[in-house]
C-alpha cells in the first residue's frame, strides 16, 4: 500500500514467482475491482505476469466509486492540473509493487480505461524507467503540448477506442495518435466500429497480443 492507494491483485496464471507486472487503472466512478478481471484473459497471454488494479486516490464527486481527479470542470487547464496531482500516487504505487514483487524496474506495463487511460498515458511517458508498454482504452492524451519537454522515453503505445463512444469521443484517441506520432512514440491504434464506451473482444485480443510483445517468453 502506498499513500492510501491499494486495490485487488492477481498472481500469475502459470503460478510461481511473477516475472512481470501489469498495472490496470480504472475509469471515473469505478474502483480497482472493475478491471482486475482482465487478469484472466490477459493472464493467458502473459502467464508469468502479476496484475494489480489500484483504487484511484480520491472519492468520486457523487460519493460512489473513486476518481483520479474531479471532472466537474472539464476545462483543459483544470484537467491537466488534476492529472498532475494524481500522477505521483500512481508513480509510487508502481514503484511499491515492483519492489514488493522483487521485480526489475522495467518489468512492468500500464493499462488504463477512460480516465485511467489518461493517467497511464501521462504518467508512463514521464517515468524515470519506462514501462514495456502502455495500453490506453477509450481515453485521451492530457497536456500533449508538454510532451516535447517532459517526455522521458518513448515506450510503445496501444490506443483502443469505440467509434460509437458517447462518453469520451473517439476523436480524443485520434488526436492522441497524431500527437504521439509527432513525438515519435511508436503507437498502434484500433478504432472499433459500433462500440460505445467499453472494451470488447477485439480490444481484449489486441491488448493480449500487445502484452505478449512487451513480455516475450524467455526474454
């Protein structure tokens, strides 16, 4: 537990000592239990990876669930201030989990959904030791203008977004794709027709393949 951030965990599908860590960051109004079930399909893809799904640090404005920051004001300046306030919590959680599992500093990947996707994109691109991969589902790139001066590494990024998303418009991931490519970040994008704000079998499959490439066997 790091600064109050904690949540459900899953050990490797293959059993034994974890060789990698996948951190899953939930969306607005959910909590860590919302995504930990992804350890089942993705655990088959990366059977030696442990999974951790922390609760966001702040109670949701509605009183139910958690949030990385309030979206009562969606002004870009306010959003950037929110993600900057939350990023150190995620940073410390990642460091704490790697130390707890006795893993190398680079033996991790980050995945997020919606607001959690915004968190992993912002935090992962600025980490002292980069993740092997960043998977951002139905999210957005906050503070793209700061990438040139703040980005520390260029880890591979997967963007997945439903074209029928009426919560976070698909245009936000398209904008993220353009900004990341301009910053020379290796990015793959999957835009799923007729999918709303969620994760479907296409996203699950692409996510599993992306993690397999990040953590190849015997590497």
